[in-house]
C-alpha cells in the first residue's frame, strides 16, 4: 500500500518522517521516487499534474492536502476513486483566527480609520456595541461552525446559512435558497465560507450583496470564484458595501493591474486565512487511510454528486 505525495516539499519531508514512525506499513513516495504507478493506492495532492491520474490505474483515494477540492478536475477522476478534503486542527484554528480578526477589524471600523489616518484626520466614530452588530456566515460546515462558535463570546447577533438545516446554540440558522434573502437582510458583516461548486460560483453578486443592509461589509475566505468582482466594485462605489476583506481571488495571484490592489476600501491577503499544518495533517491523513482500510467512513469524504 503506497501513498504518492505531490505537494509542498517541506511539508512532504515532515510527512515522510511521521509516516515512517507511525504508519511504516504505508509506503510514502514522491513523483520522482515513484517507480511503479500501479502500486499507488492513495494520492495526496493539491494540484496534481494533468496526466498523473491516468497513470495511477489502481488508485483508491485522492486526498486533498487542503480543505478545498475545487482545484481538481473531477472529470478526470474515475467514479470509484474516493475524494477526501483535509480536516485537521491547524486549518480550523487558522480560519478561526483570521475570520475573528477580520470581523473585529470591520466591527471596529479599521478600514475607515486607515482612510482617516492617510488623510491625517482625527475622527472618532461612535462605537457600535457588539450586540447591535449582526454577523452572518455563509456555509455551516467544519469551518463556518468553528468561526461562529469562536465569535459567540463577543456578543454579536450571529446567523448562518447552509444548504441543509442546522441547529446551533446562539446562532440563527437559515437554510436553502428560500431563506437566503431573510438571512442576508440581517448581516451587517457577511463572511463567505462556502465551498466553490457549480451552485455557489458567482454567489457574491449584485443581486445577493444588494440584499444586505446598506453599508454592510464583506469577508470572502471561500474562493475567488464566489465573487463577481465588478459587482463588488460598483457596490463599493455606490456605498451599498462599505468595505471588503478578501483572502481569495480568481486568479491567484491577482494580476498586477487589478483594481483590487489599490482600492481604499478593500483589504487583500494572499490566501493565507489558514494553512495546512504539517504534523496534524499527516496524522489526520493516516487516521483516514486506516478508516479506508477498515471499511469505515472517512472524515471529510466529498459527496461527488454534491461537489463538496
Ligand atoms: P464543508 O464542506 O465542511 O462545509 C461547507 C458548507 O457550505 C456546508 O454547511 C454546506 O451546507 C454549505 N453549502 C454548500 N453548498 C451550498 C449551497 N449551494 N447553498 C448553501 N450552502 C451550501 O467545508 P469547510 O467548512 O471545511 O470549508 C469551506 C470552504 O472554505 C472550503 O471549501 C474552501 O473553499 C474554503 N477555505 C479557504 C481557506 C483559506 O485559506 N482562504 C482555507 C480552508 C478552506 P450543508 O451543511 O447543508 O451541507
Ligand atoms: C484551502 C486551504 O482549501 O488552504 O483553501 O486549505
């Protein structure tokens, strides 16, 4: 049973050591070390070379080294190959930190104060109590729920939206298209933590963002493909959206001439909201391979028909 690893070399070095110490029965090879593609049962990758999947004729499972799986070309993945996203504490902790930092920065008007500083303007803004600030999260999965739970102690009025119905203590939960408008109406700060699928591509468009209260702010930590960029730019111009914190863009990196770089009301970060932590991720992967070998359900297995 051999795992082929095709991602970041430094992480690969750490994974190799952990596999050797804790799962010595699972062979660990990189693309350069692979002599027999038919021996590979598991592939751990972010963006594998195009022709690789065709060569791995006995592959059982493709494990994403990150939380998302939208980077894979599903048409190239035979239906019997199981697809698994990464769920591990490092990714969740990173996302919780980033999302809380971004929500607090918007709640406490940091974008506004940045503009005032550059204009040499000493201009205090009346403080809005957290209880009067409504924060909504699109996507109530592994990350969306962790973010909402971390925001709870601040006292914000919290809500969440997902495909199926969820129940969370202290969070007003909305589900499906029918309840989307009601959800959006109650978000002064909207956080997107959806996966990118055929259904969610372009979901942050004029129609959706116009349903937010006038002057609401956006945090996109999902994928660049969720956002219709020119809609955001015109809504910012109109003041309907007051600010945006964007960790993801399409493409990445953003082209040098892109208007987001210099926009005074956009804060950009280079897809760093969270990062796979090498040691905890290796152990999460080993645990999933053990589940697969035992015929048990794996954590983070993707429903191929749902696309996430
Ligand atoms: P999950 O699969 O655990 O959760 C996805 C959530 O989105 C679920 O609640 C699901 O609903 C909901 N959802 C999916 N499709 C729809 C839809 N059409 N309408 C409404 N809700 C929908 O994903 P994670 O929480 O692990 O990750 C979410 C995304 O975060 C990743 O796919 C990735 O794009 C992004 N990410 C970004 C990172 C960064 O650094 N910027 C790092 C890690 C992840 P339901 O519960 O009903 O199934
Ligand atoms: C992601 C990740 O999916 O970095 O964005 O894990």
